[in-house]
C-alpha cells in the first residue's frame, strides 16, 4: 500500500488560535479538543515517517473539512446575532491551509481520481483564502498526472463553467487528448463547451466549433454512436439558435450512416421532438405548436422511408425491431398519460404495422409477439402468435409463461399439462417456473387434477430439477390434504425413484415427528428405521441428519443407542471438519439432555 511523506506542522500560535476558537464557541469541549489534537499529532508523525495511507489521509481531509464547515457556520451565526460585519479570526485560514496542504500531499504521493479533483476544486472555489493560487495546482496536475482522462474533463469544465476561461478550458482538453487520443468523452465535452461558447459569442465562432466537430468525425470515422452524441448536443434546447450547426451535424449523420438502422432510429426520434429534416434540401428546421399526432406520424414515417432504402437483410431486420419497439414506446406513453385522442391514431398504426410485420415474417422478438398477442381478442389468433414466437425463440421462458397463463386463465388444464411436457423437453430444467405456476393453479382446483399434476411432475418427467422439486410438493400435499398415512404411502413410492432425494427423507421425518402423539414402540421403530435409511444414504455429508437422529433417541427413543449412533456418524462422515462438527454437536446435545442427579438426603438422627 502506498504511503505519504513530507508534511508541515502547524505553528504554536496557530494551535493556540485554533484551541481558543474551537473551545470558546463550543465546537468541542476542552477534553474533546485534547483528544483531537493528540490524534492529529500522531497523524502528522505518521505522515513524516511515511506511514500514512491514502485512505487515512482522505479520512483526515474529510474530517477537518467538516470542522472547517462548522467554524464557518459559527462565524456566520456570530455575525448575525452580534451585528458584527468583520469578525476577526484566523480559524478559517488555519484550517483552509491545512486542508489544502493535505490535498497537495495527496496529489504528490498517491494516485487520485476525478472525484478527488472535483472535491478539491469545490473546496478552493468556495474558499476565498484558497481561491487565489489553486489554479497553479491544477496546472501542475495537468502537466504531471495523465492516468485518468476524466480529470482533464473536470478541470476543463471548471475553467469554462466557473471561471469563464475558454482558453484554459481548450488548453486542458488539448493536453488530455495528447495522452488519451481515443477517449470519446474528452472530445464530446470539448465540443459541448465550444458549442456553448459559440452561443455566448452570438454565433460568431462558427468556424472554431466546426473545426472541432470535423476533427471528431474524422478521428472517429464510422462510429455512429459518437455522431449520435454530437446530434444530441446540438439539438439540446441550449443550442436552438445554432440552426446552421444543427443542420450540418444532422445532415452529415444522414449522409454518412444512411445504411445503418441506428441512424434511422435517431432521425425518427428527431422528428418526434418536432424537427423536420428535408432529404432533398438537407435542411433541418423546428416546427412550433405542432400537434402530437403529427409528431407521431413524422416519427413513424421515418421508419417507412427507411424500409424503402437498400439496407442489408441484417440491418433491415434490426430496423424492424427498432420500428416495433418505437411504436410500443409511443403507445405506452400515450396510454400512461390517458391521451385518448392520439392513442386511437396510434392504435391504427399498431394494427397495420404489426399485422404487416407478422405476415412478412419480420417479427422476430419475443416481446413483440407478446405485445401483439395481448392486443388480439381472437383466442385462436393468440395461440398462433405465441406458437409462432416459440418457433423462432423456443428457449424464451416469457413466451412459454404467457401461453401457459392463457390456458390456465381459461381452465384449459389438459392444454396446460401438454404445454409443460413440451416445455421440459425443449428448455429442460429452465421450465421449473412454469411447473410452479401450474402448482399454484392446481392447489386451488380439485384433487384429481392435483394428483395428476404431482404424479407427472414427481415421477413421469425425466428431469431432476423438476421431479426432485415436486416430490417434496407431492408429499406435503398428501399429508396436508389427507393424513400422515397417505403421506407414508406416497413416500414409500417416491423414495425408490432415482436420483434419491435427501430432502424427501428429511421432510418425511419432520412429518413423522410432528405426528407423534404418544410414544408407541411401533411408531418409534418405524422412525428409527427411517433414520437408519436416511443416514445410510446421505450420512456421509450431513451432520445435521446425525444430530437429528441422536436428538430423536434422546427425546423419544432409547438413550442407550445414542453413543452407538454417534460412533457410526463419526465413522461415516467423510470430511474431518464434518466429524469435528458432529463431536461438538454431540457434546451440546449431551448437556441439553443430561438427566438430573438424584441426591440422597439422610434424616437427622
């Protein structure tokens, strides 16, 4: 771990001033201040010896910054209550300089990040004492530390946004690009600030902002993502006066990426925001007071135009996916906002577009089949849509689930069971949630359906995930719906199935224990036999099972068998750590079940 070294201590005069202010104005008691200064002295010694870590230094900076904030609040309070305009105290200077020194030490000694630099800028910018010289420190950071490109962005943003210094901002971005020539955020933030400066100057610096724009699109050739980000910047409300710049950026996007479906999606979104792009004149303009249905029409017409373009089959399919997603997004927005006027218009578009996509086999995404099926009131058509979706995406659980819910919602139990059988053949154990949905359904239905379901799921289905899960459910249902005798009958059948179920034995033993009303030899012998079977099958890995067996003999059985069972368990368990656990548990059980000593009391003669 890195350590810090080289740090100046406070003078005695500063310490006296600090103590006077902190204790007089009750920020700390005298005792608390003594502990604080002792800890600080120890901290300073560790700095000088190079033992302070970055984490400890950060904690100290944070702590002393909080004290500085408290002192500032106290000074403001005193000035208000006492009507003093110039409160004389060096406390702010003392803490500000100390915190600043610790920050400088941090920058010199350790690696740092954007967050730390941001906090340093905030500290200095708000503090008139530190505000004078901190730019020198920032310049030093820019010229010496080049690992984190985000730091250049942070300092360049501060230079422009807070200091209104475009030249320093440009210089910081330029330095950053020298060391991180492919870091997109540097270029995008540089362009964003240049565009803001362009607006500030009354659009007089067009050539400068275009120069930066052209550098970006040349440096990141064929990168549509960064071009879309540039479009997002220029179409922000801040730049509504920069119409020429907007036209250029959008025009280049259309011309450069005409064969890319993402370009058409972005252009559709632009039209939805109220802009109109003229493909002939390559001019973009904003429509004012436009009705919502016209925005929707212009947006969706963009996809219609895109589909007439000579796109590759893959791009055309991707475009259809985006087209259908966009329609669903618009519909849900209208529905959520109770826009009944425009939703009627959107409904017509949905019906036409989805019907076409389905008929020409360009609907490929499960989410689109589900959305379209939910809207179709024709029962047969719903099943056809779900089936068509499953043919394309047979491993999509959501499609299976929606079709099963359709069947169960109409009490079509046979169809549902057939679907479950089909699903487990195709998606194997991933179909478990479907079976669990059916279990919820049958538990509120008649016993015949429940019996059929549990037989199918626990033994007929050849899938361990399914049958192991529902053997437990079958046993529980039998015991709770009938009685323990019925549970034993089904247990004796289920326990013979492969793979053997550890949990099935434990569940049966649980029910047998709960059913003990009076201690009869027959029941005790039955449970002892059951424990014997379970321990022989699973005792090599289950300490808890041996403990339960021992506890059973202590509580209901024969205490003389306890040691014999314990020795068998220690011998049977495979791993030494499991043997140690059993030995410890046995000692605890011995204490728990220790019989009270009988004390003879002789009569006094």
